[in-house]
């Protein structure tokens, strides 16, 4: 019996070539584009996003060339609730969410997959640059385009119903293949930034949702050195735009405390942390790590990979992940994901709740926030 595959088509070159490959492999393929806004013009235009009317048209044209049925699914309510509102609420709570990761988790591999299975499809295929080997999620051969980090939130069941046809090739090879197949999106630029913030002004978007909330900027000793109009406008590691001109040494945002609306600044050295606690652990590559295990961890999309010791432990609020880095990292963000690897294979992930310096290295540093990468 031929497997029925739903190909998620964003309107970009990756998802178009992924759909073409799955169809060519002999599967029964149907293309679907996700309408994520009831007013697409309010999202990015041109080639900057994946949520516009142009993107829908590009996806439909690609499906016509491939020769597969094509539909548009309205997922705007789910997207607003699970991604946009979550983004605002997390910033308000002093965290830094990763909306692309959240979209993969809650929209593409939860809402869409649930609907696909209910309609009789066996799998969902996407254009992510990642491999699936022996049921495990593995980094793409194109290290610069690898997207295993933003898929590290998938559980084993979701992964079992996922297909990633592009993990064995580079982005240049994908574009060349699109050209050979006559797909008009062959030269379409990649989407970037946050798709639901039309002008790329994250601080302005958050101000429009949360309003201005003036508060103090203080140093590590609690001395007030300036003021701000809203703590959500700052990111850990930020140096410019603090309004602290004249200081003898550069100062960086070290942490954001939403309860008292305080931004703390200090020297670059104070950004270094080597202990991370993560909540809501998800294991896609086997059983939870019940004993301290040497692994590698990634703390942001396309970020550096760190050797670490990882263990899942029980806490009052449920299971949590304790990560001890072999070397300190800078600007690690509460609200982001820590993704755990065995070599290039994803084992699991957790949402970063707090970070600290070990007692051997320096006094403890509060949980912090930095910009999504």
C-alpha cells in the first residue's frame, strides 16, 4: 500500500524540492500551505517571510509543476494562540522565546500532524535541513543550514510520522535541483527574522502589545545607573542603546527581572555561565538520561556547541534537566531551548529556566534573557 504523505509547502525553495522528491519517490503526496494570519498583508511581504499571499501563490505554482493536489489550511487561530501570544507572554515574564521552535512544536508537528493523521495521511514531509536515521533526528550534511536545534522539541511519536527529504544535501544543491525541475522559487531568497513582525522591529511590536513600562537600569551592586521604558526591549549581551554614555568601561545587559521591571548591566565577563536548568524535557532519541552523561549541547539556533554533563532529575514541579557546561557560555537565555546531542544525533531538549555560575567559578548569576538566534 502506497504511503500517503502531506507535504508542508511554505512557498520557499526548500519545501518545494522536498515535496518534489517525495512525489518522485512514488508516495501519494498532497501539498498544503499554512495560512498563519487572517490578514497576510500584515506579515512580511516579498521574500522576507513565509506567511504572505505571495508565499501561498508560490507554493501553489510549485505544486502545479510537481503535479500534486494542493490546499491551503487556515491555521491562523492556532498560530496566534500558540506562537504569537506565547511570544508576548514569555517576554512579559522575562524570558526569550524562540518563535520558530515554538511553531515547529505546536503548529507544524502538533496541529498539522494531528489533522493529517485524522485525514488518513501517514506522514508529514517538510523542507527542514535535517536527517532522520534509524528513527533518530540527525544534523544535516549542510552544517550552515542545519535545523536540528529548532526540531529538538519533537517527541518520538511526532518524529516517527515526519519525513525530511533534504537532510542529505546542501542548500546550493537544493537550488540547483529546483532549477532543473523548473520550479520558479529556485532563486527565491530565504526567509529570516520573525515572520509575524512585519517591519522587523521586535521592541516596537512588544511595546504595542505590552505598552511602555518605565523602570531602572542597575549595576550588579544594585546601584541605579539609568532608566528604561520597558524591560522587554532589552536582551542579554546587549551593549548599544542602553543610554549609559560616558561609562569608563563597556557595560552589557546581564539579566532582566520582570517582577520589579529591572534591567541589570555589568562587564562582559559577567555574562559567562556554566550551569543550566531546563524544564519540560522531551526525549526523541531514547530514554531520559537518569545518570550524569557526557553529551554536547546547543543553546541557540546556529549557535556554538558545548561539551557538557547532562542528567534528568526530579523536582517539585516535575522532571527537569541539569546541564553543567565544560566551559562557560555567554548570554544564555531563559526561555530558549537547550538541545542535547550524542555526536550529531539529537537525544532530547528542554526549555531553559535559569542559568548560573558554579560556586567554583564565581557567584551565582540570575536567569537571563538574550535575543533569539
